[in-house]
C-alpha cells in the first residue's frame, strides 16, 4: 500500500525508497475538508500505487476549544458548516450540534505518537480519529482517543502515554512550524491559505508534491478538485501507466482493508455515488453515519 511510513527528508525528499513522488499532506484529524478530500487521496493511491508515498504533516488547527469560539465559531455554526460540506462533497458527517467545540491538537499529538512509536499505524490512527470526529465524538478527550487507538490496532493507554512525551512535543512543533511556512508559489493562491498570529499557513488539506529524483516540489494549497492533483502528478511523472478503475466495490474494500464511505468507493471506481451504494449493498455491510455510512465487506 502507498500509505507505508517513511522517514523522508522534507527539503530533498530523500529516503523515499522506491517511490518516485512524495506527497507532504498538511492535515488535521478535526478538519472536515481533509475528510472530504479522502476520496481523491484514495484514487491517487489506486492510480499510482507504489510510485507515491504520503507523509502526513499535522497542522494543529486548535490547541483549545476557545481557539474556535474566540473566532466566533460556535457548535451551531459548525453543524451548519458540516451540513453544507457533507452535501457538497459527499462524505458522511453527523451534523447534529455538538456539546462544545473541540481542540484538535490532542489528536495531532496522538497521530505523532504513533508516527514515532508505531509508524505502521500512523495512517490508521489518523483515519480512526477522523471517523470519531465525524461521528460527533470529542477527539480532545482521552476516552475518544483511546477508542480510536484501539480501532487502529493500538493500545489506547499506550497512545495516551506517548502523547505526553517530549519527543511528540518536538515533532508536533516541527510539523506546525512547517505548516506555517507555505511555499512562495502557494501564496499566489492566498485565498487557499489561513491566518495565524505570525502570518499565513496552509489550510487542510494542502499538499507539497515532491519528485524524488531531482527534488522538484509543487505546492497545491487548500481543498482542490481531483483534476488539480492529477495534472500535477502527470507532469511530475509523465509516462506512468495508471491502473484501470477496479471492477467491483468488493475489490476496493479489500484493497484498502478499512471501512469506506460510498463516496470514496465511487471516486476510486470512477462512478456515481448512487451506483457505488447499490454495488456496495450487494457485498458489504453499512455502519450508518450522517446521511450515508461506512462500508465493510460482509
């Protein structure tokens, strides 16, 4: 799978193994836009396979719930935003009003703890934290983080211990600093960046896409249509033979080995969501979430 972990140099893209491209993915477990971009990430993985490595970089959207409320973002406004995003982009989100806003930095610490201590589980934990957040659970609370860790095949208490480590603090500070130094070309699309006290930062998801053989790096800031990513990759690795869409929904679920939303399966198969849901209904079981759900092979 192309989600394999790697200790990759951020400036030169060295140590990327056999991959031809490294995608530094600026993201956060609490961002609905990053969640909405997961279908595109899945399709990139399907098309390019082992030629690509993803390297998550934690943005750290909010250290405390007050970071959101100080900007006037309330649970009611969040619910309205979730409804709009879910409707427009097809990924399932529970749009009920949450009891309060949620800090995201604790979940970022959990992801980095996995990166440092169980790197093969980093992506799995990021996914499960996202799922818990979209279900309406508070991902800045220890019980939720522990539950997400168990879902990802980790010991929940161990993850909480990792989060308290100085090594995690240092790695998170490095990630957040990187997210707050967008490449100069990214600043041309300034509306895709966000303010912070020191200037501008990447929004989630933003990508820095780096070709390994010569270190050429292209910034793709903010949520973009799939075609934007496809064009960049086609220019960086021209002549690459891309895989044909999978023949069945079961093939997609077996390939990822994790529950998927209808929209994720639809985008990978290059079909509509209704068609994907019908095919999924023949081979998989659905766990309801929002207006859709997450599917697991029966």
